[in-house]
């Protein structure tokens, strides 16, 4: 954080759009302020292109003052920028290149207990700041000429920024009860900024946790996505668990927590193991240029990283349902990857997450996440690596990132052995892909060709022959080429009493 002088603030506000907004407000006799996240991020030296402008009509002479400024700006700017007016909400939005400015009249709010949608009416700047979620989001910078760049900070948000503190402007019980989504935002901001949630504020999270039930799964998921994309996402999930919110919004994840001991044998806490894996993935993917990926360039977009982190969060989600105690082996979690894969659609559906290839990507990684570890724990054979490449396809690099992150053993010798074996697996992945072109391969002879050669209808025999060719290639018995594949096909077909039919 940087404590900015007034001169430094004026430098940051030296933008033609801010000056134009200031001139327009003067012409209309209105007061206007930049408020919220842009002001907060200015002091935190974080880039921000979303700007909220609150407009105050002290003389009560302009209807919908936020829209009034936007409409006058539209006349001045013409087609240079896009301005959208939302009369029903009393807001307007200006977009230009990467800049997005929203105008709204100052307002005060009142809430019905069964809804987070407030009843609003015109208000003063003070009343508008009172309704803000956190002190660090209630700071405002004046854009009027006689006070240009003046900070209005009634709740000492600047001090909370300096102290890395999340707290509410007014009574946190009222703040969270009025709009329960603010509880998720509280934890999300603390996670993104690596701030501490003030004690009274955190206690209010615990007291009001049941109120989160009126928030849609979609809005909860939006906040979870932002937590997942934070530098250390585990912080957010620990706070969700400590506050009691996690069992309500994500019971499957909460059920991972706990250690059970029987006959002196205990299993690890799978909740904290999952968070360690998630942090490992977040750490390694924050520097994608350093990733040990195979052929091709890894997708480092934010969207792709989000679903990889979802896969990390859900990779062991099936363990509570698969947990068994064996007197000889101790605790087992057989087939937890299969169970986890089947659980994912219900989780995504409830949270209104995309039920498309993104969900299938997460399912695929959860299903396969044990495979590289099993290979690395034994002799790394070409056949096993071929099959892994075949099943993972283009997602092999993501799978290896997840599986490497999954090495969290407290036994340092065991952890080092796995890491060294993973290097061998990665090397073989590259070598075999270059040699055999296995990634996403299709057998050189299709089912249609088999039916044509032997004059067969779609049948079990066709599937058997096609699988024999595929397995022979994956096991390294024949190369991934047409001629040896056809020779094997003829030999195996004869065993089934089939011969090539001449047309």
C-alpha cells in the first residue's frame, strides 16, 4: 500500500474523462465522487478499470442525477464512446476501450428479511457510504473542481487498508443480515488481498451464516471462483469453514474434514490435504512459463486456470463416500476417483456452473488423477505411459500439474522419490508422444473399414477387433501405422472365423 499525497492523487485523476465528468457535474449543479473499488485499488497500487461514480443532487432539482450526467456526456461525446442508460435502476454505464465507468445517484437502502434486493431512495453521500459493504470500499474521491481529488473517508478505510483489515462501516450483523452475499464477499476480499477479517466482523459471519441460504448458488459460485483464482485460495476456504458457511454452501467439501482413528490407525485430514493441493496448483500456475509441460504450449488463460483449480478442489471429493476400514490395510478410499467424477455434475448443477466441456474437463482430471501416481510408484513402462497419453489426450499437462501438486506426504523421502519418478514419467510422455503420436490418436483402421472388409453389420465382433488393434498399439506390440495394424486385424479376424470378403 502507498499513502498518496494530494498531488499524487491529482496525477492519477489527470484523465480527460474525469475532467469531462467534473465539468459536466458543474454545469448541472451536481456533486460527484469516484467511490469503491477503484479508490481502494489506487492506494493498493493495483490496476483497476471499473470505476463507480456516485452523483449527489444536494438541491434536489435533477431527477436521477446519475443518468442526468451520463445523458449530457452522451451529447458531448457523440459516437466516440458507448453509453448505456438503465432507467429502471437509475444507473448508466460508459465504455471506452478498457475503461468502464458506472454512474448512479447517491441512495439509501432498506431491506426485507427474505430478500437481498433493497428498497432504495435518493440519499446523501454519507447515506450512500453507510450502505457500502466494507470500510475499504466506502472511500470516495471528489471530482468537483473546488475539491478535486479530496478524499472522503468517514469510516477510516485508509487506516484499515494500511492495517490490512476487513471490517464493515456499520454494525456487521445488520450489514450481513441485510445482504448475506456480503459474507462471501468479506471472505473473498480477505483472500484476494491477504487481509485479516476484524474479530467482531468475523463473529458476525458466524452469527449470520444461516442467512446465506437465501443467496442463489450462482452468486455463491461467482465468489468461490474469485477465491479460487486468488494467490492462496486455501485462506478463503479455511475462513468459510471457520465461520460455518462451508457446510451450508458446499457440504461435500466440508465433509472431507476430520481425522478418524481406529485400532491405532488414522487417515489424514482430506480437507486440509485438498487445500494444500489447491495451493500447490495455484502456486505453480502463477508462473506458467516455468511449468514443465510436454509438447505444445500450456493454456495459461485465467479461465483455464479456474477449471484446473476446480479439479484440484474436487480431486478427492469422493473420499467420504468411499472411506472404509480394513483391519489389515487400515483406511482405504477405493474408487474415490470414480465416485468423485459422478458427484461433479450435481455440484455444478446446484451452483449453476457450466455443464459443458469445462465440467467434463474437471471430471476427466478427477477420474484420472490417481493414474500418474500409480505409474510413478512402480516401474515406468512405455505401455502404461501410452495408455495414460491416450486417455488424457490434450489434458495430459494439466493432469501432470494436478498430480505433482497432489504429492503432499509428510515423509520427505517418499515425496522426493515420487517427484523424481514424475520426472521420468514426464520424460517418457514427451518421448512416446514424439515417437508414437498417441495423444488423441484413433486406430489406423476404423470400425467402418472393418465392417467393409469382412462384410459385417455393426456388431460385437467389430468392437472386439477395433479394441485389439488399439490395445496392441498402446502396449507397444505394433507401431501406430496402417500396414502392421491391418496385418494384425487379418490374423485376429481369422481366429474369430472371419475372412476378407471380395466385393
